[in-house]
C-alpha cells in the first residue's frame, strides 16, 4: 500500500539544526550557468510518503513527476511538488525506467514499453526478442534500449517503431548517455563509442585505460569514469582526450558541472572539483561515508547523498561544508534537483531504503511582521497604579 503524503514545517534536530536551517534560508545562492536553481538547504521536508513494500527499481524523474515501479507489477507517478499520486499504470519493469517529460520508458524482460507521462495510459509495447539489460536512454527521437543479445535499438516515441538497430562490438558496462544528436556507449574493454542518433552510425571511438563505469556528457566534454581509477575528459566532437585525473577509487556516478568546474564523487568517499577545461584540481573534500549516486548542483551548492541517512551540501567555490540535512532512512540514489515552478520552490527528491519518498527544500512558514506598537488602547499613566492594585 501507499501511505499518505505528509507535510511538515521543518526538519527535527533541535536548536542547532534550526540555526543551520535559518542560516541556509537567509543565504542568497547565486545561479550557476548550467543548472540555475536557488535551493533552501537544509530547509525542511516539504512532503513525504511511504511506499510499502518499497519499490523494486530506482525511481525515474522529469521536471514534473517522479515514477516508481512496485513489486505488484504497477508503475506509480507522483507530482514531486506536492507528493500527490497522479496515476497508476499496470506495467512492470525489470530495469530502472527513464522519463522524457512526455513519456516514461521501461521494459519487462524483452518487452519494451512507453507510458504517456501525463495520463498514465500505455502508449505502446514492443517485443525486442531479447531481454533489455539496462536503463533506457532518452533522446528526442525515441528510447534507446540495450538488449542481452548485444543490440542497441532506438524505438520511436510515436508508436514504438524500430528506427534503427546496431549490433554492438562488445559488452556495454556503463549506462547509455545522450547529448544533442549523439549517443555514447562505454564498454568493458575500455572503449567509448559515439553514435549519431539519426541512423546509429559510429561517429568516433576511443579507448580509455579500464572498464568504463560511468559516462556524463556536458557540453563539449564527455566525462568517463573507468575502473583504472581515472576520470577522463574526452572531447565530444572527436573523442580526443582533453585530460585525465587519478582518484583513489572508481568513478561510477554521473558528474555535474558549471562553466568553470566539474564536480564528481568516487568510491574513495571523496568529492572533487576539477577545472572543466584543463583538468586542474580545484579542491577535494572527504565525505562522511561513500557517496550514493552522483551529486546534485543548485546555484553555488553541491549536494551529495551517502550511506548514512542524511544529505550534505558543499560550496562550489572552495568545497566548504555548508550544512547537513537528516532524512528518514538511507538514500538509494543521488538526490534529484526538481526545478522551481510558479507555485513550488526548487527541491531535492530522494527515495530511501525504507520506502520513504520525500522532497526537501523551502517550507511554507508564517512571515515575521514587526509590530509598530503594543496592541490595545493606550492608557494614561495616572490609571496604571489602580490597574496594578486590581
């Protein structure tokens, strides 16, 4: 069953937490060029709902909704501004689904499907002949699906028609990544391949020093984490290596970036900021625990989830710790930054191991209005002794 969405006014934590929340609320966060959002952190829990039993896949997100796959063969969609359940679809997914804004794509074994994100109606289903092996990649043209047979298939949004199929030369080892008109695939032998989305043809292929674990295309750079403990920055134009940096652990999760730096976590429980173009280390900070998923960036703040039940926020300028926000359980993924809307502030959405789905950010509090004077009728001084005696 699904619990009720509950609104709370602030996080619990005593005077110290309240002071940190007040300081964060008073802090004006300047917007970053890549993802310009002003986030109140630690703020409070805007809404929370408990999913019992917990979802069987990590959630998918778009600008308006969060989607979860339940063990009873259903997909639930929630408005992540209010926590309201919007619809339930009778579909199962054996991979983490992915959202485009208009559609939600997933697969039940070899059966790929798309759901209309607004209504929850199933748009189409298509049998690919082999089990889908990874989260779909969302493109403007359709959903790209990897199968256990070694095929990469692009299915159009309109009707699930097969736009093209490419037989891959090896085992993909990282989630697919998309930027513009290119789709990027990382392989267990260290190869990174860029495909043209219109027809699936190979644009370029390069090899890094280890099994590819994560790919993040941002503008003119493709950041590739590999099992040799390096983060590689490849040029999206031709795959040429711009720089690389050795870490103390694998770089698996997606990175985030602004105009000057790229921010990423690694399995040595570190958060690092590198010069985006030249690869110089700007700062690095130890985390309390190993990071879960990638960081989220809002303005001049980077927020990281770890194995402990809390989120931690750092300044992008120097890596200084700004605040921590306790949450009711261990997070299962990196926090998703939902953009601000006309009636909702920017917020972080996260699912915990206990099935708690929640949003954190600015909560509605009564305004403090200064008083011009003491309410009531003003009395002359000579009557005060009489009132006191009474």
